[in-house]
């Protein structure tokens, strides 16, 4: 199947819009004590800009970010891009990360994620993580394939109580029903 350019959903947030947590209990973008607290904003075109500060709780080797947590941050940034720009529920099918240089505790990764294309249910996205500044050296690159799914994926496999919490959160925030964003 040929890869087509993505079409931004007409209700996608405008460039510059800051994106809140899609679910308060999300490890990636929620405000839970042990989470990543990733913050994102819509960029121009097919991009979303996210920011993640590495804390001591995120380290693997002494003083350095754990590679798995960095992959998690990229998964969240890429999923935020898909969900907010396309308004399609999707799940990660494949995630590949290239670690170009160490990411120290206390540093901030500025992640620029972009939609690259769509082929059927497959959504191709990629990102670069710049160290300590939007134009800093690239420390991590990522590429992913997300798979567009129906709501039944979450209602069949997810926790019904968590889905109820999500629905209540969306009622309070006066948002349309969605899983991601």
C-alpha cells in the first residue's frame, strides 16, 4: 500500500496551542508523582513540540537517563502528535530509537515530532530529541508506526474503571470523547 501525505484533522488544535494531559493518570503526560510529565504544544504543519526534563527518578546508569524511559517519552510525544493532529485513536505498532549521545539527569529533551505519512491503518511518525535547547544537539531520534484502531480496542482490552475516569475527566474539561489525545 502506498504511503500518502497525512491530512490534518479540521478540528486539530491551532499552532501554538499547549496540549494538556489526555488522561490525568497517563504515565507520559499526566501529573502522577512518578510519571514523565511530558508537556507538548502544536507546531507548524505536521509537528508537535514536547519537552521532558530528566529527574533522578528517571536514571538508569548513575547520572544518566534510562534508555527505556527515553523511549517512553518518545512514544508519548509521537502518540500525542498522531492523536492531536489526526484525531484518530491509535496504538504503537513499532517504535525504534537511536541513542546518539548520553542524556544526563537534570537535562531537558526538546522533542520535535512529525507526521510522515499514512498507508491504510498505518501512521508513520518520527522525532528528534534535542538536548537542553530546541536547537541543541540531537541526543535521540525515533521512528514509529502507529496503528489506527476503533474504540472497541480500548473498551475490550482496557480497564473499565480507568475508562470511566477518562470519561469523567473529559466531562469536567468539556472535551469530546477520545482516547488519545
